C-alpha cells in the first residue's frame, strides 16, 4: 500500500508525479528544485542559496509525512555544474548529522527551469 504526500510548504508538482510517496516504511521524495513555495521563484542565483532551498523543500515534505532529515538513508543530487560541488557540499552538510545518508552527486546537462541543483531523497522509519 502506498500513500502520497503533499504540502504547500514545498513547491507543488509540475507534472504527473507526487511530491513524495510513502510505502513500506520508506518515503521517496521527488527531486526538489530550489523554488520558494511562497513565490514560485528561485531562492537565489547561486548554488548555496539554491541548495539551501532545495533541502528546505525536502525537509518540509518529510515533516508533512512525520519524517525528519535524520531518517534520510539516501540522497541523490543533480548539479548543473560539478564545479559547484564544494559549495553545495558545505550547505548539504548543515542539514544532516552523523551517521550521514548514502549519497550520489553528479552533473547533468540541464535541470528543469535551468536550476543549479535538484535533490531527491529516500528516508526510512
């Protein structure tokens, strides 16, 4: 059995997908762009502000479902440029505590809306 999660504290889905789905004690959070849910605009034009907003969106979705950042077991980070890795990593580290989740981070050709970053996670209780 699966349950979809939706909150207005994160940007709404811009296509045929859910913000998140809970199944079997896991929550799968769709890739979060750095959009401010109040304005629909990017939170800033640099990788640090965009990473912070993407992770804030992830956190809001997790909390809506009764999960926390400490429940994240895997994160996948898509970057517009691998040159942004160090700055992204610094902000990313401020959202998690040890033991840290498993993670993959890589550059892609283009992200939706020409974002600098998109972050998806899987969490478990």
